C-alpha cells in the first residue's frame, strides 16, 4: 500500500506564507515518488497552494467541509467550493473539531457522505481522549466513531478510504502513542471497516497514525504492518522539518516493513 503523509496545518499560515512554504518544500521531491504527500492549509490559502503546487506531485487537502452544497449556513464551506479550489482530499472529524467545536458522530457521517458523493477523498479522524484511555475505553470509542461515520455509506464509494488514528492525548503533546498501541488500533479499525463496509473497502483502506509524529519517530509507525502513513501537525509547519520527516519515512520504507 502506498504511504500517505499529510500535513494538517490547522489555523496556521496565510496565503503568502503558504506560497513561501511550497517553494521551499517542493524542491527535489521526485525521490519520494513512493509516498503520497498532501498539504492541508486553511481555506483561505487553498487557491494559493493549488497554484504553488501545480506541476508537483504534492496533493491538496482541506481541513473541514459542510454537508450541504449551498444555503443559509453562515461561515461554512461546501464540497463544490472546495473542488473549485482544486482540492482532492478533506480531513473530516478531526478531534479539535469534535472536542472544541462540538462536532458529533452524526455530523461527521453527513460530512463523509457529502465528500464521497462529490468525489472528494475523506481522511476520517478517530481517536480516544486521555480519560477514555484511562478507562480502557479505546476500542469502544473507536467502534462508536467508526460506526457513526461509516455505517450506511455506499461500499462502492469507499474503496480507497483514508482513516487517521489520532489519540487525542498525543496531539500536540510531544508524547506520541507507542507503535504497538497504534498498530493495535489500526487492526481494530480495519476489522471495523470490514464489518461495516465489506472486504474491498477494508483491503483498499489506508490507515494513518497522528499525534506528535516527527522525523525521529515516523519510522517506528510506518514499519508497522497495518499503518500506511501519518497525519502531521506541528512537524509539518516548517518545510525543513516536514521534508526530514518524509525522508525518514522513505528510508524506513526502503528497509521494508
Ligand atoms: P501534531 O498534530 O502532529 O501536532 O500532534 C496532529 C494532528 O492534529 O493531526
């Protein structure tokens, strides 16, 4: 399975800063052909990013979507609007949206449906909080989030899904999950996708780990048999650190799983 490493910039970088990043970052990326590399800037920088990335292999993603195509939904952005800005992927259900903005499983489901119906490729985020982990509820939280997001989707539309396992306590904390714990979660995620959407969706699924990923630990994750990439926040904000991370993933891939 081709690795997919995505930069989630959250609320960082203006359009001008995005262009500067892209020019710096996109030099000599040919040797990472075996990795899908993806930038997810804020909405306001999407168009600038699309221009700066044109002619490169780096793909473009958004960080959120609304499920209606148009209407009286002040401040929201729909699938057709993202597609107009040459967006290919969209992050859905990030824990900051779930926990800071109150996004529910049923809203996540509607966003998944809208993205898939319009041809955008969702990166669905799931993961437990520290409290849930202490209560040993990780598996039941993942099951609830996956069922909420995926149940009832058309299996024909979900043959190349990306799901990011992002334990909330690991995000931005400097304390990543262990590779073994991430692998265990990834196995559970694949099993649930098989149950909810069938064999083909489970076989085509790519699972990322996210939460304090950097160049010094990415190799541990991508070497695990069920992990196919990473969703990266802090370490993706500087071109140099993101390149170092991709290069470390590439080296580790060359050594084999
Ligand atoms: P982090 O963020 O790499 O800064 O921990 C990851 C994410 O929120 O997707």
